[in-house]
């Protein structure tokens, strides 16, 4: 959820996809997973800026808690994307999940 300090909420991705489909235009999205180190986060921020500048991606997707990262880092990165002009999205992965959905046990 956006706070009062954040820009307006992002458009719904389904609406963006529908608009592209109506025009017969293909789209590109960007997907990142949270890095494991502080330097990796700095590198990712720089990469996200380069990709935003050099592509016409419809949205930017971040894997929630991937690679042993914390959910907090995933959310921070998604908010960074949002605040820097990306249409931001988070998605869950079911890889290495226990049947009860607890990733800690995996």
C-alpha cells in the first residue's frame, strides 16, 4: 500500500495488458529477484534505472522473498521501483515450499 509520501498508486497490470492487446502491441516486463548483499541492492537499483531508461517495459516485477531474502527486502525493492517511476508488482514463488506453505521449513 502506498503512503501519503508515495506517488499515486500504479495502474493495474491487467488494465495495462488489455490496453496493449487492444492495440495489437507486444509488451516487455522486467523481473528481478532480491539480492543477498547491500552491494547487490545498490547494483540492482542502478540496473533498474538503466533498464527503465533503455527499455519500454510495461511493468517491473519483484519475486517476494526469493533466494533466501527477506519479505521486507522484497517490499523495499518494490517500493523503490514504484517511487522511481516503474509500475511495480510483487509475485510469490512456490519453489521450495512445504505443503502447508511455510517457506521456513523448506
